[in-house]
């Protein structure tokens, strides 16, 4: 086993059999192929095969499958085996396996092992293991969770407080970046205060952050919603320009059965707002979920037809709505109007939206012909859509032939088509076609430049 190759498999999902296609092989009964490749360095085959053996009660055999990978010292393999052990009720063995990785300082192992220990009666040890790494946000996040199991909330709060300056408030996200940044520390400390039922203290902490929205969620909004402080959430949503508190408010109102209230949250008229795209799309989804398809489509049409509103993802959302509600022909008519507005030009990003609508109208052969005739129809990205149409028409060999013109760019979907045709060996050859080596880059020397290129 080559650790660098295993890392590449996990990082890029290229030059290997990816998880989706491993599952496909198993679903179609190709267990012997998966078992064989599990022993030849195909990590995702090994992982899936070991999991399946464990489900069948063959735990020792499952460990044998993973053993060569674990023997390399590669952390993902050790983690996979530990997860299996825990699922089999053998948590102490899982802890023994992962503890050396954590003690060696691997941050991924520290996070995993710490949480594992805390779940199985080793909270105190887990806290001591994670505490020295509190300046790493990833480990600090785990520490906050482990502190609850260890009964060490006060100690965790003290560690986090040292990273929050008493007389300073960050004015940019890049302020105080030497270690655990103050905003992250405030957010983690707020979780502890909430757990201690000190809700007002948690809210105060979050209100002093430079920003509380991360990965599409807003911690302050979720806290207010979780404790029923709806009027405070409403005021916060009205003052926030990013939209995540508004989305949280609408979700709460929808859950409470106040559909009109949720709708009102998304109806805002400020065309300069950065939420001008998000709110109508969220509103359309809300209306559609509640059987008000006509209104949902009207909302999206108004957005698409507004100045600058015909972004490809917005038009795609509209076409999806048309298709979901049996109005494919209207979707085609709208695309025709957009094409006319663009002077009769329609690049592939917009043209591809026609294809499923044409198919829904019973014009599958016409969709195929139009795709072939498009000026970008012989590109690698068009091959994917054309292949889907051909497969839907029952022309599987032609679907494969289209993808074979661009085997590197479309290796995963080509392999899936080959597997469906029973051509497993051909599929594996396509998947194992290694990409070109990554270009070597010199190590960063720590210096910065104010002159382009930056």
C-alpha cells in the first residue's frame, strides 16, 4: 500500500474506484470484483467491503480486509476500522487503536479520538488530550463537546476566555488571527453558556462577534429560535443584510404553521440588497412545498425577468419548478424568451436546461438532435448531458460512445454506464487511468508581496 496514492484517492476521487461506483458494483451483485480490488489498493472498495462483511457478522474477516491499510499508519484507515469496532460494540478496542495517533498530535486523530473517548466513559482523558490544542479551532470545537461529557464546562470556558480580549472588538474577519480567533472563541463559549442555561450571556457574546453567519447558518439566529425568542429573532433578521437570520425566522414560522408569516419574511423590496436572489428562491421553495405552485413560479419568473436576474442558477431553479409541476412547455417558452433577449444566442449553460423539458414534453429524440447540433455539442461537458438523454432513450451503447470521446473528463459517468452494461473490467480501466502528476510547487517562504501577481 502506498500512502501517497491512498491520500490522492481520498483527496481527488480520481484514478480509483470512487465510493458511488463501489456501491453501484455491490448493488448489481459484483461482490467478487469489489473484494478483489479491496486487496489491490483500492481504498473505497476495501472500506465498503469491510463494512459489508461486518454487517454480515464476519467481523474478523472485515478487520483482515483493512489490516494492510492500517499497517501503513495511514490515519483514515485506522479511523475506518475504529468506526467499525465502535459500531460492533467494541469501543474500547477502537479507543486503543486511535489513542496512539492522537497522542502523536495528528489533529484529525485528536478530534476523532477525543470524541470517541468522551462517548465511552473516558471524558477526562479526552479533555486532557484536547486541551493543549485549544488554539486550533478544529480541536477547540471538539473540546467544547468533550467538556460536557467530562463535566469540565468551567475549565473549557476558562481556556476559551483567554482568547477573547476584554477591551477589544475585531472590526474585520482577519483581526486577531494569531491562534484561535476571538470570534470563534466567542461562538464556542456561547455554546457552553447555552448549555449552562445562561442564555442571556450567550446572546451577549454572539452580539459582540464581527459576524455570526458561517456555512449558511447563523449561530445567534439559531440560538434565539431554539429558545423561542421570536421577537428578538425578528428584529435581528430585519437588521441583518446576509439573510441567514431571515431564513431561520421563516423556518421557525413555517414549523409553527404560520405560513403567511414565513412568506412575509421573504417578501422584501430592496433591490440593492445582497439577498435579492436568495429570498425569492427560498420563497418559491416555501410556496411550492405548500402546494402553491402558481405563486412559486410567478415569484421566480419575476426574478428571472428583472434586470440582471437571469443568472444561470436562478433560471435552472425556475426550469426545475416548471418540470416538477408538469409545466415543461411553459418552461421552454420562457427559455425561448430569454434566448431572444440575448439576441438569439444560447450558450450551453442555458441550453442544457431545455433538454429535460423537451424530454418531459415527449420530445426526447428532438432533444438529442438539438444537443448534437449545438455549437458546443461536441464538448466534454455536453457529452454528459447527451449521454443521459441517450440512456433515457434506451440507446445505452450510443451513450457510452459519446462519453468515450472524452474519457478523462467523464471517467466516472462513463464507468457507471459501462458497469450498467456489464462491462466491469472496461469500467475499472477507465477509472484507474491515473491523471497527470500534480505540478510541483515550491514551499511558501512566509513572505508577502503587495505587487501583482499577489
